[in-house]
C-alpha cells in the first residue's frame, strides 16, 4: 500500500486521548461484536492505543509510530490499514498537524456502541452476520439481548421523581453559572453515523426497475435505502438482482418494502444454503457444545491421518468469510484485491453450491499452492464447477481433492513438483504436495499468511470458549 507510506511515517508521533472511559462491558462488545468485523489487527491496534493511556488518565504521552510498529509486530501498511478500519467503523477519530519535517497525530478513541444499537443498525448487524455466519450471529444475539421486564399480573407502582425529591427554584438560579460550566465539561460524545451509500449502486435506475410494483415513494424511508445500499456493498448485489430480491418483500396493501423480509431473503440466499450444507456434513456433532464439537472434529481428522498443520488450516477455512480470507492472504502477499477478484468471489458465493469453507480452500489452492498472483474468474469457476460436480461439500474433501489432482499431475511425464513425504498416524506415509514449503518467494510469504491465520483462529477460539462459558 504505497499510499500508506505517504500518509504515515515511523518518525511521526502521536498522542492518544479518550473522549470517555472504556468500560469492561465496552471491552466485551469490542471482542464479540466488533472484532469479527474489523479483524485481529485493527482490534489489536485499538487495544494498543488504549493501553498507552495510564489508568485514571484520559490522554497518553507523545509516542513515535515506530514504537507502535514494534509493539504490534506489524509493518506500516498493516498499521495504517488497521487504523483506517477503526476510523471507518467509528471507533477512532484522527487529527493531524505538521511539525517540522514530520507530523503529530491525535488519536481519539471512541467507545463502541451498545449491543442494542449495534443489532438495530443495519450496517453493523449485516457486517457482523457476514463475518461470523448465521449460527454464530444468533448466539451473539442471545448473549447480548436483555429480556424486557414485563411481569404478568403486576401493576407498576413506581414513585415519580417529583414525589420523592424536592428543591426550590431559587437554588437552581443561584447555581446556574456553576452548573453551566459543569455541563460544558461533560458534553455528550457524538458517535459516528455509518453510511453505506456508494456511487456503485445506481439508485435512479433501481427505482425505474421498481415502477411495476407501484411503490409509495414517500414510504421509501432512509432505513429502506440504507438497507438496500448495505446489502449491495456486502454481497455485490446489482440493481437487477436487487429487484428480484425486493419483489417478495413488497406489501401490495401498503405499497411499501418490508425491510425485515428483504433482509431475511438475502440471508437465506447467501447464508442459509451453505450453513445447511455445513450442518449436513457432520451430523455426529449435533447435540454437542462448541468446545466438544471442536475436540471431536480435531480427533476425527487426526485419526484420518491429518497433521496438526492440516487440522489448523482446515479449521481456519471455517472461521472466515471468503472475502475476509482472500483479504488476509493478499495482505500477507503485500498485494490487494482487484475488482475482478471481488466479482469472481462474489459470483462463486452467489451461484456455486460450495460452502464458504470450501471456497476458502479454493482461494488458498489458487493463490498459495498454484502460486497465482490473483484469482482469475474463469479459472476459479472451472475448479468450482469440478468440485461441485464431484460433491465436494467440506474443506476436508476439498483438501483431499487437491492432493489427488497434484498426485495425478506429478505422475505425468515432463512435470516437476516439489513434494515431501510425511508420516501419518499409525506409520502410514503418503507423498503429497508441499503446501507451504515451495522455494519461490510468493509461497514463502503465503506460509507466513497461513501461520498468521492459525494464530488468529487460536485467539478467536479462545474468545469463543469464553463466550460459551
């Protein structure tokens, strides 16, 4: 990211400020609800900035960015990218001032929204759903939803304030100046309003497509618009496809769009089918807790001869949406996701019958095993079609398919592959492609990507255990 070096320098200094105290509940919200959206690196940056402030203080000492890089063990582009994510999601405000040959930044940390506000916000709730999947999303809803107090058969007899506390009006007048000065020191924090609006969705064209539904345009509220824009941004839904998804949610009595039904239609289309497949792939795990399922999965894979590295790789593919997984590998290869790649992956998500975990194996196969610099749409679709026709439903099956293809290619004349033999449980050995030990530079970088993914999934799993406890 060349632009990062233009906007940030290791010798630039910064000071961290708090606009209000970050509580223990805020920490939980950050871990469970924000971290899946922003990623481990942005999550780590937020906490690094927070710990720069001593207890009971609201600002830090001036520090160089080079110290921050060393603390997080991340390079400048990654730090800058993490900072931008915090800014975009409303957790950080940045102020800049030129000082001699360098710059000084003020990083103002913003507390996270309350869970109620997050789940009532279309942008954040859909981002969270896309990051963790419907099953985990429902668990998070149950964890943070507070049951309303509506006792049956009781009559409220709560006393009013004025019935309990009494004060004279002249008291308020005599202390008005002091009270005004006090209120000025406790101004309410203005939270960032997330806007999903982008120029890539032609709203006028979309509305022209909706003419057949005779919608009441006065009822096209900002909530409806924000939902449609958000769905477009998350899933790459164009105007024509959006029309098809909106049609079943139109109420022909009121001539308005039912937002909840539209969300449900999109969730069913882009999440329901694949999560059902994932559930069908392992019926023996039903009835077990998350930690028990994880132990059973690991033991089953080890019994089948998978190495520890293979197990961690497979589990990692089940923990990320394809776009986030692709972004992680591209970051480690110091590349970027092109528009063509984005549309290629979005197309596979929409049209293929492959689960997200299997698509992640496909991404890894193309970028890491084959060493391609990017995802070619036709190449990816060819592989996806082959896997779909061969009923590849789990990451394990995709893993075995890749080994099978590599073995067939290795047996052909005039072909040369880097291979290694590794011992499986019970003394059995197989010759398989070296997934991460290729001699070219790109694959060595991808080895780092895989290691980082393993570390991330380890941390995420520890957090999940805390959540299930």
